[in-house]
C-alpha cells in the first residue's frame, strides 16, 4: 500500500474510534449487548489465530474488545465484554487445542486471573474515558455557546477588538476594528500589525508588544493605521497579553477606538495656536495679550527681543517701567480710559529697549471679550516708529540737501573749467557745513604723494601743495582706499592721526572728514572738510560729503574729459591736416563728417565743399561700378576693408588712390567709418617699372650662357635662370632651395658651404671652385662667384651670383701645371748643380784663405821665436845685467805676443770662452790689422779708418777680433773677384744708444 493509502486508512480508523464514545445507550441491556458484540468479535479473532496460539490461552488479544466495549457502552458494556471474553476464551482454547498439548493448570489459573484483573482495569479506564469525553463535549458545547454570545457582544461592541498571536498576526477581529483598519474581517485575518500600521509607528508598536510579553500588565498606544486607499486613521489601542496554562504569553488581545476626529480637532487647535504664535513671533512688531488689569499673559518674540529675555517687564505690570518718564502719565491715563470704556485706543510713546536705547513706539490696543461680552483683557501691537520719525527729520534734511545739490549741479552744468568747478563746490560746501577748509586731494599711491588742489578757506591757512601720504596720515589713506568715509573728531586723539598731528597743527586743523573717490577699484582722489576745532561729525554730514564728492567729481571728470576731448580733437585735426594722405570720417548715413586738408587739396575747393562733395562723382568710369559694390559690401560687414581705384584730381589728372576704412563703433553698433587714402600712382608706376625690369632681368639671365642664381637674406636660393634649372634638374620652386646639394661632390660640399657662409656673414665677395657629379655629363668643375646685394636703403637682401663650367679650362690648367712641375724639376736640378759648384768654389777659397792665414801665422810665430831665441842666446852669453834684463823683457813681450796670437786662433775656431773686459777698439784693430790683411789677400785693397780719440767698449778682445776677421772674410767671399780689384774698409764710430722705459 502506498503512504497516502495508509494515511487515509489511519484517518478512517481515527474517525471510527472518535465516534465510538459518542454512541448513546438508552438502557443497560443495550450496553450489555454492545459488550457481547465486541467480545464475539475478539473471540472470532482468537479462534482464527488458534493454530498460532496452540495450547497458549492468548487472552491478551481479547483486551482491545473489552476496551472498545467500555468506551462504547460504559462500565456495563465493559463488564459484559469481559465476562463473555473470559467464558468464550476458555471455550475456544479447549476446542482448538490439539490432543496431548493441554495447558498446565497453574498457567491456566494465572492467565485467567491476569486477564480478569487487566480486563477490569481496561473496563474502568474505558468507562472513565467515555465519561470524560462526554463531559468535554458538554463543556465544548457550553464554550461554543459562550463564544457565540461573546462574538455577538464583540461584534456589537462600539470599540474594535482584535486578537493577535505572539508574532502580532491577526487571528480574530470584530467588524469595528476591521473598519478601523479599512478592511473586512476576512481581509484582516492573517495580516500582521506591521502590515496595517503607519511606518513611523511600527517601531513603537513592536516595542510595546515586546514589553507586554515580558510581563507588563498592559499598555495604551496612540498610533496610526494606513487604509488601503492611503488614508491615515488615528486610534487609541489598549493591549493585554493572553497567557497560556503555564502563564506564558500566547498572544495579545487589543481594543481600539478611532480618535481621528479628536486628534484632528486637537491638531486644529494646536495648529491654530501655533499659527497664532508663529505669526506673532515672525511679526517684526511686538505683540502681547494682557488680562483685564493690564498684566501681560503672552509676549511674542519681537517683544522678548525688545525687552530682553530675562526682563521683568514681561511679567505682570512690569512693562510700565519701560515707559519714558515724560510719557508715563499720558500712557497710564489712556489705559485707564480704555479699560473703563472697553474700547480700543492707540498712542505713541518712548520705551526703553534692552540696550537702554529709547525707541518711539506706536501702540495699538484692542479689548478681548468673552461670549457674554465681558472684558478678558487686551491684545496689543506696537510699531517702532523711531526710524519713521528720524526719517521725517532726515527727509527734511534730505530735502534741504537735495535742494543744495540741485542748485549746485545746475551751477556746475555750464562750467567747463575744472578749477572753476572745484572752487564753486568748495565755496558752497564750506558755507553750508560751516567748516574752515574745503578742498580736493588727488592721490598717487605709486608715488606715495597727495596733491592738494586749490582749496577754500575761512580764517585758516591754505593746504594747497603736494604732501607725502605719511604726512597726512597713511592709515587714513588706507581706509579711503577701502571705500570708507573717514571721520576724525580730533586729530590729537584719533590713533590714525596722532603721528601726523604736527602736520595738521601746522595747517590749523583739529577735525577732518574725507569722502573717497574710487575709480576702477583704486583710490583716485577725496573730498575733504577741515575744522579748526574738534567736531563731532554726524551721519547726515558724512552722507552729504559723500554725495557731493560723487556728483561733483563726476562733473570735474566731465570737464576734464571735455577739455581733453577738445585738445585731442585739436591734436587730431592738426595731425590729420599735416598728414600727406587723404583722411575722412563718415557718419552713420555715410556722409562725410570730417575731412583733412589733404582731402580738401585733392578736390581743390573749400572745406565745406570738399566735405559735402559726392566722392563717387570723381571715380573713373571703368572703376565706378566695382568700387560701389566693394564699398557697400565692406560697410555691410562692419569690418575693416580696403579699395583701390582711379580718382580725378581737381586739375583733371587721374590718380590711383588706395583707401583703408575702419568702422567706428558705439558699443556693438557701427556709427560710421574712418578712412585713409594713399596716392599710389607713383607706386603703381614704380611697380610696373620694377616688373618690366624684372622681366628684362629674367630674359637676360635666361639667355646668359652661365648658371645665374640669387639668394635671400637667409642664404636660401630664390631665383635661378633657365640654364641653372636645366643643369641641376630643378622642376619646381621647392626643389630650387637645395638643388645644388644633390650634385655637388661630397669632398667639396663642406668647403664650399663654409666659404660661402663666411662670405655671407661678412657680406663680402664670394669665390669658389667645386666639383659636381652631373648625371649625364659626369664630373664637372664649376667656378662660382657671388656678390652681396642691397636695397636702396642699404639693407642686405642676399647674394646674386653666377656659376661657370670651367671643366675644360681646369683640365688645361692641370696639363700646364704638370708641364710646369716637370720644368721646375729640371730647373731645380740645374740650380742644385750650380749651387754645388759654387759651394765647392767657396770651399776652395776658404781653404786658400786658411792657407794664407796659416802661412801668416807661421811667419809671425817664426819672427816671435827668432826674437825669443836671439834674446835668450844673448842673455846666456852676456854678463851685463842691464842688457840681460832688457833682452829678457823683449823675449817676454815676444812670448805674450805669441800668447795673444794663440787666443786669436782659438777665437777663430770658436773654442775659447768669453772674457769681456774694457778695451780700446782702435788699439785692438791696429794690433790685428796684419792678420786681417793676410786674410783678405793682396788682391784686395784693405783700408782701416779709426775714430779719433779712441773707442772704449766692454768686450772679449779675442772674440771681437775673430768676429771682425770673419766679417772681412765673408765680405771678401761675397764680392768674389772684381775687375780692377776690390776694396775693404774697417772703421769705428761713436755708438748711439736708445733708452726705453722699463715696464
């Protein structure tokens, strides 16, 4: 069987068993009969299981029949079933037990006893269950009846009642509470209290339910429910906990009453009172309520602010202390009269504010009456009319001030001189304010000075002049620069002027006031008034000074601007009339508003005639249509434009004029144009001549057999003739710039560029020879020459040059160079042979000179030795001491002579060290004269001329003789042999010394 079938069968069994106790027996016999039937059924089951039980009694299976009988028929049915089962059970046992397997007697007695006792217990239990069930059903019926009555009471209750489980879910609800929720009872059941509560009340509701569940006896809630249509309902809800048998809460019971109307009424009252308080508090005027005796019961925020939050005037009759003593009696009399009459009244009086300032208040009081017309008190409102009263006074002063300003402005309107305007303002202001000095000060903050203009004075010295900012109080200037009007009551006491007090004392000033004049965020000037005595400046005086400063400075600036405009216009006319070009100014209607003298001269008429003349009538017929269209189009754009056309001058000649027109604007509106026209006739002629000249130059250049080029002042090619372009393959202007670099030989590029740039920087002539690798002609030699070009004013414009193909000439030059080199080699060889022969001849001559010198030296040494030997021989043979001494001296002299000759020979060979000493050159030359003569030979006429008186020098004698001897020998060698002989001369003369200062 399936689980569903089993469940269904079990449910059927349960239903059958539940019906058994409800069976009704009208008599004991019927109960016994039911017991017998139940026993028979049980015996039938025992008999069917006889084979299973064998000799066992199995009475236990009969107990359900006894229980069912007791439950169905009570104690009588149970006993009947017990007796029938016991008797029938033994009968079944006896009849069904096989032979030879009988139950032991003791076991039979035990089974019978147990069955009887358990059967009695089951009978009593079943009967008790039957009676209990009947009593429970009776109680249930009574409960149902009571519940119906309670439900009727609940449904008819004027209050809503609802039952909730522990989770706050509605389990039962009456119609009134359902109506409170805006639902039917069926719709309300199953919903939670949060589903129907206002979101703002959900948290407080849950907190109250939690507190009640935790043991609080009960609670009342004022909460809101939200109907499905969105309407909000206010309810007063009383909640109690429902407790189970164990005392634990199992739910809640709540009663609710709709208090929406009362809440709305209370809200209306509160809102009305709140509106009243709000209106009263936002009212700028004090509002109050008093009782019948005049004691204050309510005061709005304005009154609290006026009296001060802690003021005693806000309680009872304390307000009377705030009334000005001069007004107190009048106010009290008016209050008594109003109270007696019960009528409204109004008055004006002064009241002391919390800051002790007296304020004029206009008070309006009306009585408050009850329904019977009795006086409850008064409602009052006060208006601060202090400013009004002051305004009236100020208005009178303002009217006087305006009259003064209007009269002053009227007088200034026709004045054009700024100084006259200043004088009039200073005089009028000084008379009105009764001060001692009035003037203007112009500030130059960059230079740090104040220029005080010519001032108006009354019994004090003038302050006219230039002053340093520090002299007149630098802090005052700072305050003026911040846009503040400066008021100083006493220069000695004000900290801003204490340091400048001596300067003010010198100006006889004790009090001052200055009004700043700010332009473009900077302090430009100020208007000042000075008093010779300390003075308290009022706000009205400060306002007057500020207004006078603002209005009159505008007039001063206007006068200055008009003067500058007149001067500027005069300068413009002077400049325009001296300009050599035509200048005009047009108005909005295109008519000429101004023309200069050149314009008048062009027309050859008067100024007015030239200004009003129609310029279009002077246009050349061929240009008229075009110029008119260009003029209209240019003026329509509102932008600068230019035109060029022919115009007929007064002498009838046509002149080309190029005009430039620029719009004159007022804001964003074009109000006319300013035009300038230049006579470009000569320029056009020059341009035509230039174009013709350039054309001729290009024709000449293109027909030239050389490569002609031209560069600009940046060393870039800008022109090349046809031959150049063909040679270098130039097809466009873009290729022209570096065309030569593509063909020049790499080895020559750096040298060529460097030479050109050096000449370019020096603005010098340029020459260069370079190779180019032509794609068809092969390697070619180009000789390039260029010269700098300058304009008419001498400004450098670039280079113009030409390049010539000198390949053939270069080749011929190379051939000639090789021939010259070969010739030079041959000439060099011949010259070398000649030089070698001359060297050999010179060497022979030197050998000849040395031979003669050697012979002369040998002859001299022989003579010296002869003297020495002869003297020694005579000395050895002579006995005469005097003779021997004389001969010894002669021999010693001859030996020294030999020593000197040896020194000369060493000097000649340059092997003797220098030993300078003071000698007489004449004597030295005379001693060496024989040696010199032998050195030059007899073929040379050798002469010696010596200076008279000697020639003293500091020299090495031997080195000098050797040097002189070398000079003579070299002279002889240089001259060689001459026809008729040669002549040599040695001479001495006085030395000449040139002294220079030593640095």
